[in-house]
C-alpha cells in the first residue's frame, strides 16, 4: 500500500554561488529537483509511503535523480530510463527580487512519459494521487498520461490531489482557463495559490471566500489556498479554516516552499488530522524550504516537524 503517488519531471538544477545575471556568474552548485520529485521526498520524510513515476535520461543526472529518491525512501519501481537527456534548469538570483529560472527541458526524457507508463493497478494501490499542471503541458503524451492516471484514480476510489503549479513559460496566460479548469473539475482536493485560482477562474475582483466557493462548485470536496507570507486557508462545504504562516527569520530561496506545503498538508490529512493542524504542518514544511539553497533540502523529518510544531504552539500560547 502506497500513501501517495505522484508523477512528473525532475531535472538537474544549477544554483549560482553569487547573485547577478547568469552571463556574469562563474560558479554553480548542482542539485536535483522538480515539483513532483520534491513532493515525493517531502512526503517520505514525513513518514508517508511515497511513489514517483517518470522517465529520466540514461545519463549522470538521471542516475543522480533516482539515487536521491531511493536514498529518501521513495518508491522508484515505475521510473524508466530513456535515451533522451534529463532536463536542466538554472536559477538566477537578484538583490531586487525573487529568483528567476531558465529551463532547458525541450525534448527531455520526462517529456516522453506516456499513457503506457501509467499502471492503473499501481495507482489503485495508493490513498492519494498527486497531480500538477506542469506534466500535461510537457507534451501530448504527458497530457495523455495525466488523463490516464486521473481516470485510474477515480475508478479505484483514490483521492485526486491537484496543485496547478502554473508555469507561464509552458503556457500563455490566455490559455490557462481552458487547460486548468478541467483539471479542477476532475480533482477531489485542490492545493493552489490564490493567484493561480484567479487565473484559472478569470476572477481578479471577488473576495477570497467567493473564489473558494467557485472552486467547490466545480466538484472538489476540499480547496486549500496557499497565501505565502499570509498563511493558508482550507475550505470545504461545511467549514472554513484560516491559519497564519510559520515564522521565517531569513528567506534564502522560496522555490520549493509550495511543494513542501503540499507534502506537509497531505501528511496531516492522510493521518486524518483536523484541517487547522494540516495547515500548520503545511506551513511549517513550506517555510522550512525557504531557509536553504535547493528546493527540498530543507524539508524536515517527521520527528523534527512534530517538535517544531510543538515549540511553535507553545510560543503562541
């Protein structure tokens, strides 16, 4: 039995050792990351049985991705090696704003992922299937794989969890509603940023509560709105819960925080915690990602997360 299965692209990441335009950077640190890859690692560290489906290149980066996942206890039995290269991306830091990312993923191994790579029996073995809006944008075969995975989950009674994770380098803003609204309609649990929901629903003016209602009207049973420094909101037809952020002394790199939040929230939700506690754990894991370079390196273990939650709650009393 697997608690959560996810699928998508992981890449080699080159992180500059100094801020400034990439043309002037001379040294980089190498990491591996990807939204679904990060989620799988975060979930595994929090004591869940996590599985990851993908294709990686038959190259050194692909070997490292699989090695890291296995070292983190993630099930990689459904990871295939391809003769296409593993994708790569570079971060760029500026003293004036958030990091920028340059992707080199066209024709990558993961873009070859297709419906034949999705085993319905494996999907049926999970409690939850975690889907992002990144994977179906990588290629037509990835779109078909996403459709097959979601259909298999529905047929088996597996909860479909969607994080839109909109990447505007993969889709034009005008095309977002047509692509992402069907994904919302086919999901049971939605974990999304407020800006993402407004882009999908083409609603820039309604109060947040109305936006949440609009998502629930499309079919999901639960919508969670990630609001960064303002915390998060969880909403069902019966209740609405708000929770403030976990305090962060210094943000080194915010990339990976959203995936960490997903892992934390699901770790609580799959243990049948109350929504407020799920939000607190999500906020904690997301905040933990921001204090280090690398997307997933800062995610806590289950024991550390529980200890940090207890200390934070004692400080708030």
